[in-house]
C-alpha cells in the first residue's frame, strides 16, 4: 500500500548494528533488516531464515510494500536425479553498507551458495539487483529458472494505475510504439526482448525491457533488465495486488541451465527505482543514470559525443576506394566528424578482409586518410556470421570446426546473402576465443575508431547438444529461415542466448581494455537489440531500420523515454525534398540525438549544401550540449506524420533549452502550441526562432507551460528550432 508522509531515510548505523547483532544469533532464529539508499529511493530488505525479501520501497512520494518473499529453487537436478534442497541464511558470509547489501544463503547437499545482491552505484536513480548461485559441489548441477526480480505490491483496490512501456524500433516503428495501459483488476501483460527482434504479424512486438507503473498522481516505480538475451517482463493485477516478474524468458521452455563444479550462474541484473511526474519524470531520472552507471566514461568525457557522421550506405554495396575518399572530402566540407564505411568493403560474408578490387590499397589507408583530414573512421562488420569463402582467414560454413560452432546444420545448397550469413554460437569457448581475436584483428588492422556490428550477431537458439547451453527438446524445435540466417526456436533458446550474450559482453569488455576510446555501434539491422545491457557495452544504437523522417522521429520518441538521447542514432536517408523547408524537416528529424547522414551529399543543390553545413554547425555548437546534458520532455503526442509533433530539451543548470517543432502533412493547422515543461513559473524567458518563423519575444514560465509556446509554419512537412533562454532576474 502506498502511504505518504512517512520517513524516507533509515539510519544506516542502526542497519549495520542489526547486521552485527544477527551474526551472534543462532542460525534458526536469525533475521535481520537492511536498507540500500540513495537520494531517490530506499529499499528495505529482510533476511529470513530460508529466503530473503524486499519488503518496502521508500521514496519522497511514499512507501510501497511488497508481500512476496524471494522464491528460491526448491530442487535441482544432479547425477540424473531431482534433489530437494533447503536454503539457510549465512550471516557470517553476508555483508552490508548503506549503498550495497549481499545476503548469502547455502544448501548442504549439493553444496550451493546463493548471493542475493542489491547495490546503488550512483547517488541517485535506481538500485541494481542480481542473484548468483555458485556450485561448490563436485558434481554438475542443473538449475531451473530463477527470476531476477519478483514483486507483489499492495495497492488499494480502487487505485487508478498505469503501465508504461515502449517498443523497439526493429525493422520499422509500429503505428503505436509507446504504450500506456490501464492496470485494472485482471490485467495481464508480458513484454519480451531478445538479441534480435524479429517482428511477426499478429504478435506483440519486442520492447525495450523496462516497465513503469504509476498512479493517478503520476508517481510510482519502474523496473528494467540489463541484459541483451531472451528476457521477459510480466505484470498482472488481482484486486489489491500488482505482481511482476522480470528475468530470463521461460518460454518456450522448460528452462534449465548447467552449472559445472566451481562455476556460477547469475541472473540478469535488474534495476528498481521510484519516480514522480509520469514517464518523463522517470526518464529524466533514468537517462542520466544510464549515462553515469552503464555508459562508458571515456565516451561521455569526449565533448564531441554524439558525433556527426557520413555513412556510405547511401550507395549500398557499391562503395569503393574512390567513393570513400570523395565522401571523406564531402564530410570535411560539411563539418561532419566521422566517416563510416558501411557494408560492401569486404571480400565476402565471413571473410572480413578488404576486397582487393574495390580497395586496392586496403582499408587502413582509408582510415589513415580520414585521420589526416581530422575525421574519425568507423566500419561495418557482421563478425559472427560465416559464409562460403575459402580465402585464408575466412569463416566457411563447411569447415568442420566452424560447422560445429553454427547454431544449426545447413543444407548443401545454402548460400549467404550479399552481407548476411549464418550465425555462430558465441557461447562455445573455442568460438568465443576465435571471435575475440578476430574482432581485435579487424579493429587493429583497419585502424578503427568505431566498430558497427549488424545483423543476427548474437545467437538466441541452437540445435547442438555439445555446447555449454542446455540441449534442445527436438520434439518441439523449429528452424526459421530469414534473410540468409537460420533462427532456431527450441526449449533451450533462452539458455543459448544467455551463454552467447555473456561471451559477447566479455569480448567487448576486452576490446575496451585493449582499445580505449573505441566506439561501438549496436545496429543489428536497426533497432533490434536496443536494451540496457547493450547500453552498458556499446556507445550508441541504430534505433530503426527505416530511415524516413517520420520513422526516425517515431523511433526517437519511443526510445528517448528510457535511454539517453545521445545514444540514439538516426540514419538520414534520401527523401523527397522539393523545397528547402522539406530538406530541413528531413535533416532535423534525424538530429534529435546522434545523426548519421546516409545519402549522396553530392546530389544536394548548393543551397542544400549550405543549409546542411549551417545545421551541422548549429548542432555541434548549440544542440549537442543539450542532447548530452539536458532534461528531455515529450511535449506532443507520438508523431503520426499528419499533425504537429515536438520535443523539448531543457537544461535547468544553464537556463537554456530548445524545442524541435515539426509540422505534419495536414493543411488545416498552420499554428500549434506546445506546453513546455521544467521551467520556473515566475521567471522570464527569451524566445528565439532559428528560422525566423516568428519574432523573438519574452514570456513567463507560467505562460509557456500553460498557454504554451506558439509556433507557426506556412509549409506542410516543415520544421523550426525554437531556443528558450532564462533571463537573469531584473534583466530587461
């Protein structure tokens, strides 16, 4: 039950005293209470004799009580038999501070140790949680599914509750994208995420793995998963109880995983936080937390992040040395900061060496030329996929060693697509070792500043029985062929993705150690692997695989609710722009986060060149600092291409912000009002229209947040950037 007016802060000294006292009690009666605390949330934890429990969630907005004790495994498989187990609290192995608590439980036969961990790695935002089971016995143990987080929160039965979640932009953003469900008695929802979202007609789309539950006052809690494998969130309401479960996806199941002697299994890390002011309030707490806790500090220290990029895919697979050199010259003239060599540079799929005909001097010479011109150099590669090339260094599906790594057997007549092959299982130790060396070679030999991975890179299903993951149930297994790759759907799919993702993370962690400052783009055919685990191991996402202005704005609108705007890349492809207003509309639709130009800029008119150079300069000087640091508010409904839409950035510390305003194709609404957020009601603000669509003026915060900011545009499919500046007190 949510109650307001309660004390938010526990006394940390008393909590530590409680732990010390618990250590001196007999095991059968030991019970202790602890808390993990930061400025936004405090979690109260109980150590029961046989299981722990998250008891209360305290925040400035009240207290939520959880009625569910942690559900620990009651049995495991070992030596072919099911063995019942009972967990016992081990106070002498447990530890607690105000920012981190680890409660330890053990079983005797087999000897297993479970660590139930909560930690606040920042002074604000959510608290992270994981469960680790260590096999201290001499035998392999097979564990059943263990959820990362289960809650049963008590609410008054008449509480008006909402569940907010967003879809991935996979393939193309759907017509909905952002969901706000009413959580009534009988409500049931499941959101799924995986390493490669594959939208299927009639099925719910994959989500960025996070749920926000809040009441009529727009305060509540959110929970998310920091893992790229097959995961799910389930939420249900029965009367006065709201139940949720987050963690690995139990379907198609039944799930189990092997834990060898001396090894350990850890549930995907989840995070739990409290918020007010609705989805934007949660987002403005969560985005800085993702940046500060999950993000790469070296990346965020770079004042040029997010970069402005010129990408070769506007010419598709036809890219060659001559085109690359010309595009770098164009990039320099436009003020762009990185040249991104997309697919088409290699000898063949799985044969990630320069095509000697297209690039007679190799790729390193292209990178070196980019560096001489003051540009960074990035490159596309789908490094876990195999093909048919037989050149030295290539990954051939018919090589017996490689064939054993693949997630399925291939027919003799199988052929790869132009840039798509068959995925290997990274969870195989020998495969992981090979690919770690291969990625290092690709980065080192080609002098890369950025590596983009694409396609079905990380497996989420496998037919093999001799890999580290559990074997499949062949009676229910099926193989789906899609665009050069076979996807396996089987009882072991979740365990396959678990091991593969762990290996993928380890490879990228090693690359960051060996190549500090190297950037990673997470593409996966655009928007299919957008999640918090990827945010911890990559630097930015391609958020959709459809690149027209409306799709870019829709994908950004959705993902920016939960992820830092600087990490959200929009590719700006060629789009009909008969007027300069349409041209700027196209560019700005991709300039709300990370912008990558993906078209032949030589085809632009001189007027368009000049306008683009101005916009890029404005982006670097004025917009990028806001994209990096400012709060973000969604000040319109989700874009539909017909009506107006917009977003607001507001940096309260600098007293500076901007509104991106877009007019749709509708002919009836020439003017529109955006109700701004985050301002001071009694302060005065200077309003500047970048394109001169309105006269500069001043207004109070109350006016801008009440009556709104009025923007008028004469042309459909046009845009405006409206800068808002707080005036110093007493200034005229």
